[in-house]
C-alpha cells in the first residue's frame, strides 16, 4: 500500500508523504561520512570489539542453557499469595493428582499396572545412590501383601488355640479369645478398600486400576534444578511389556523441553543458518553473501559476549529467538548491501554516505521496532 500512497502524495506536493527528518538522518549521515573518510579506523574498532567478544562468547557457548528454574520464577508477590490459596483449597498436587505427588502413569489394562509399577521401582533401585523414587503405587499395591501366607499363619494360630481349649479355664479362654483369629478371615480384595481410595484410581468412564502413582524422594533431588529434573524424568521412564512407559508430570514435561533443546537446538540453529546462507548466496552471489554473513557473525559474537556478561541463559521459552535472530540479523545487512549494489555510484565517496544516511536509518528504525517489541515482554509477569 505504501508505493501507491507515495505516488499519490507526490502528485499533490513533492515530499508530502516522504519527509526527511534531520534528527533521524543526520546521525547516520555523519556515520556514513566517517566510514568513507576513515574506513580502516572504523573497521579496526569493529575488529577490536570482535576480538574482545571471542573469549566470553566461547565461554558462554560451553554452558548456554538455564538449568536453575528459580531464575525463571515471577517476582510478583501476588503469585505466591494465589499459590497459597490454591493449597488451602486442596489443589496443591497440580503436578500429578490424587494418587501420586510427582507423577501418574496410565497402563492399558489393570493387569499391566502392577508389572509396570514393579519395573519402575526395580529400575530406580538399581541406580543405587542416584535413585530418586520414594514410592510407586497401584490400586493393588495398597492391598495387604502376602495375604495367603499371612492367612495360613493365622489359621495355624487359631487351630493351635482351639486345640488347647480344654486346658483353659473360663476366665483364661475369655482372655485368649480376644487374640484368636476369627473364623471369617479371608483375602481382602479391591471392593473391600475404602471408597475414596477406589475412586482415586477410577477414571471418568468407570475404568479402575490402570493408574500408577509416583512419589519422588525430595531429599534426593532438587526440583528447581533442570539437570535434576532430567534425572528424575529418567526414573519415571521404564521399559516393560515390550514398550516404553513414561509418567505424566510437570517434571517430565520440563525435562522433556530441556532435552529437546539440548538435542535439537544445535540442529535448528544450523538449519536456520544454512537457510539464511543459501538465500543470501542466491540473492547476492558468492562475492556478496560472505559480506552480509560476516556482518551477521560479528553481531552474533557481540550478542554472545553480552549474554555472558549479564549471565543471561537460554531456556525453553526464549530459545526460539535465537534462530529468529539469525534471519533478522542477516536481513539488516542484506538491505544495506542490496542498496549499495543497486547504485554503483555509491560504492565510494559521498554516495556511500548517502546510502548509510537513507537506508541505514531505515534499517536502524526497523531494528528499533523489534527491540521495542521484545522489550515490552520485560513488563510481563
């Protein structure tokens, strides 16, 4: 829409819709003239900044991810107040549910649940001092264990008491009767459990017994440490019945996002860089593309140095901005180079200064709108 509007404005009065404010253009005209008059000095300053940036950038690249989730928490005190209200309403276990504090796993059938529960527990115990789980429960695990053996012992005790009945007086028999196992003792089944327990393991459609609840030992891991969450998530994953079973929990979700960044982040970044390189090569050829890419590389080095200086880590929320930055960063240099290439007379002298003043100021304005847009997120809670 801009080109026809400009033409319409020019027909009415020249410069009506294309003013050239001095406060925008003048600083860039000065910069352009400095670049023309002292190119070696300006390039030298840039390379000095590059040299200073290399070491902190390389140091930052070794550990760029944020593993301390405390640094991602809101500083809004009202959030803590709402969290306390939620706990008072009995909604504290948002990470799992009624049957597990840290995770819940759903089997296909009730018969599978006990097999998976045992596999989860045994796999975690095999980790020794690195084990994390405190308890893994199914509806069946809540029932008394070894019931047949216990009933046999109680039957023998009852028979022994009955066998010696004649040796006891009436008073002695009344005393012993209180300890005599009743004749009605039997195996306790799921229908005998309290209704609240049964309902906790019952799904909306009435299916019962497929759920597996998991409690982690909080003394063995720090839930605000990303590396610890990855370790916990591994304890909530097990091979059983020919399949991989993964528990649903906030821990496995956060750990999954971290693991995705660790494994896919470099691939995504290289893919973005490769796409940008290919596009610039097609647009500017083998001589022009390296010029634009070198500007992008310089910008990335400076960015890495600033991130390291301010200890700003990448996380699963802001990581996407890195690949976007590759495209946006190359875009600015590409606009300048495209303007220079389209006007041969501007390759040196005052012409190049005019390019920096006109296109350079437009690029800076475009960059500033992006900075303002992202900076508004600093106000977000």
